[in-house]
């Protein structure tokens, strides 16, 4: 899972074991941009939800990934529509010399991949790479692991086909598709209901797909043009019914969000001499949407339609960027990005600039600045409300973009050929943030993690601040050993319409990560290599914030009611998790086998994620995260 891999970096934290949403430097997980081969892609995760950038597990298999970029602040002008970070995925080419296959089986299901050469014109060699996974969490349930109950299935397909075409350039066809479903049914026996959730019948369905056709051509010795035409489709459907005391069902929640999209993007790279690069490009998105949401907040409240919209709109991005190494020991990067939403004509011009100074062969300093903005999740614009005259209207249709100034100062020291130290100081000021239009309500979109579209009336008058220090010591893989340890001290604050600065949901204040691995290799009697691998990962971070619950009012209204003016002034206990992976790899004449055991949350720590009022138990209860999860796999490569 590439997103879970990113949690090894300083300041990056996955707050909930049940999904891979990541919080970057105290920002909401919704601030992350996903890209593949230079083009934006829909959320590439199974069991995702509206307004989220993560899900239960990645659709993308690590079998396909090449070196990819994970950017966490003041990113260059070519990246837009993101506030916290960018995950720019790159796919590797298949083997151009021979066919290779991989079979993997484990408690999560089956994984099959194939790659090999493709003949093009009898001379040049292309390649293909394809991976298919099918999984059911039923085996984990049988081992006693809590995976949410019900029946849970997912499958996905990822591919990359590379086709060189001589003077016409190179083409590649790439993409992914995923299907994920989950059904839950309550027991018709009230004596077996332990909490409020035990009374719900639910069905989730989340198909997602993306296909891109890329073209890369050398126009002359100094100029390269890269273009991608892509289509994508995502659908998130979820329906819940509440089982009443007489075992009949009460409609409780129903939502369907469909988003087909056509994307066209190009970027032109032109070199001026050996030390200067000029880059310019555009991104056009043609988006169709069909959003519906209806629900109630408790069994005694009305079943209200909150979103019902269909139609189309477009987003436009353009950028120009200049990179220069003309001055010895210095590297400059400057540019301008434009982002516009044609639905309500909101837009932003965003300057970006950075300078890096190599003081000597071991030490370098860098300073970066960027203005960044992000379009609200489209469903927010179509939220419905009723005015004093009883008329329905869309209070959020004219919302502007959320914006942020990023400033990053970093220092790098190359201790040895494979060992480096990095210190980074950052400050982020967010403004134009949507907050509740009522100054007695403390809601801000900066506290959204992964939820439904916001239906509250919003106004772009909120602000936020994220600032901190990150330290990283990293040893790259050499002599069969790697490790990285890092720590972050940070603050994450927000201000709603009442003008009071508060902690955000994600203000943990500190975060420490450690990851390390070592392979022990030897030759067996037949002269074939064996390798025993040990990999460990440890996370320790400040708990996230919660708002105190008004228990008497919650009991009256049969739902969780918060003390609004005390928003996020409680902090959960510190989060701790340790993962261990053991593997045995054997080389044979025509194949390699790997037996591995992943013990996720090795100590079985029950971290607290949140609190809520349970109407069935009539008290406030803690929501705990998953305990020990054992993942056994056997892989054959031939």
C-alpha cells in the first residue's frame, strides 16, 4: 500500500488503522492530490468515502510502482488543487527481454501479475505489465480479527503497456480498476445487540476506474512534449437501514455519488543551454456529476434529502515553471500556477519559488515558498437548505477556493555515501477556509477526515495555521540494511467565524517514526541463495483531539451532541503501533519463492480513535482501533 508506506516520512501520520487516510503536517487528509504518470487520478483506494483521499486498502499493487514522488509542502508550479501534499505515482515498464510471472496467495486473497516484451515494428521492443488481485476478508475474520463484520470483498486490476513508435515518439496505456463491496446485516435478536451499530443493515458498493493514454515525443534536441488523454469513473454507493424494536427496518441513510471525468493534459519541456529548463503546461477536466444523499441523524429525526444534483462542469489549470543552475552552487525554481472552477468562476493565481544552495559536497540549504489552493469537494456546492420562507436553496454554490501560503526552510547533511540527515522547518497559513456561517458553530473544513459531503451553510471566512520542525536520519539500502528514524514537533490550529483560535482535530503536537530492515543471506548446499529478512516499523505520536460530548442532550436527542464552544480541547492518549515482518526468500533454478508473515500492531495495542454517544447503551463510549492483524503470504516468481 503506497500510502501506508508514506507514513514512514516525517510529519506523515495515518490516524485510523481502519483506512489509509494520511494527515500531513496537521492538515486534513482531504488536502492530498493523487497523480499517476503526470495526470490527476480518482481516489485509488477500496472502501473510500466521499470527500476522502484514502480508503480501506490501496487499489494499486506495489508490483507496478517505480520510484514515485511524495511532496509535503511548497511543491513546484506544475502541481495544483492540493493543500497538504502530492503523491505522484510512476509505473515501471515491464521486462523487455522475457516473460515473467508472479503468483501470491495469503489470508487477504490472491495476487497474479505478468510482464514481458511486446514486438513493435519487428525492431523496437515494447512491454506489458499487468496485475490482478482478488481478496476476501473472510479468512481474517476466521482468525478472530475484527474487520467490521458482514461480508467484505474487493478485486482490482492495474496495468501499464509501453509502445515505442520511433519518430512518432513513445506511447503508454496505463490505468487501474477496482471493485469493492461490503454487506452487513443485524441479528433479529435484541439480546445479541451490544451497541447502537449492531442494529444497522448496510450495503457499500464502490467501483472505481481510470485509463490514460500517454504520448511522449522529442520535438527537437532540446524540446520534449508529453500529453495524456484520460477517462475515469468513480461511484460510491451506501445504504443503511435501522432495525427497530419490532425488527422492522427504518430507512436511515442513502447516498450515491457518481463522477465520470475526461482529462486532457500536456506539458512542454524546453532546455536553454545545459543549465536552464523552461516548463509549461495545462490540465483540462470535463466533469460530470450525479450526487444524491438522504438521511437522518437519529432514529427519531426526519429523513431529509440533503443533496440531489446532476450536471457537468469543468476545471482549468495552467502553469509555467523555470529551473536554473546557471549560478555555481545554486539551483533556482520559480513559476506560476492557475486553478479555476468554471461552475462558479472561482479561481486562483499561485506564485511558487525556491532556491537551493550547495555549500559544499556534504551540506545544502533550501528555501521554498508557494501559494496553494484547492477546490471544495464538488458535492459541497450542491448542499440543500431551507430559508425562513420555507424555500429550498443551495447555500454553498458560490464557495471560493481554500488557499494556503507555504514556507519551508530545510538543511541537508550527507554524513556518508548512504547516510543522510535532514532538518526542515515549515509554516503554513491557510485562509479563505469554509466554516459554518453561524458564529456559534465551530465547524471548519480543516477538521474533516473522511466523511459525507458537508451540508451545512458555509462561508469562506475561516483561517488556520500549521507549523513545526522535522528531523530525519536515513540510511539507504546498502549491505542488505536500511533504516530511517524521524521526529516532528508541530502545532495545528484553526479559527472559525467566532474568531477564537482552537486546536484542529489533527493537532497531535508530536510524532516519531522508525523503520528498519535487514536481510541475512547465505548459500544452500546446491549453491542457491537464501535470504531471511526482518523488517520493523514503529509509530509513536500524540493523540488526536476530540470535542467534549454533552451527554444529557445526547440522551434526549438520541445522537452525539457536542459542546460546540469547547471544540477539540480534549486529547486522546498517545498513539503507539509496532509492525514486524519476517520473510524467507529462496532462489531455485527457474523461480524464486518468498514466505512472509506480517504482524501488524504486534503488541495488540488498542489505540483510541474517537468517542461517541451510543443511544443503545445510553452512554459515551470510546471507539477503539484494530488490534493485532497477522498477514501470511506465499509468493512465487518465475
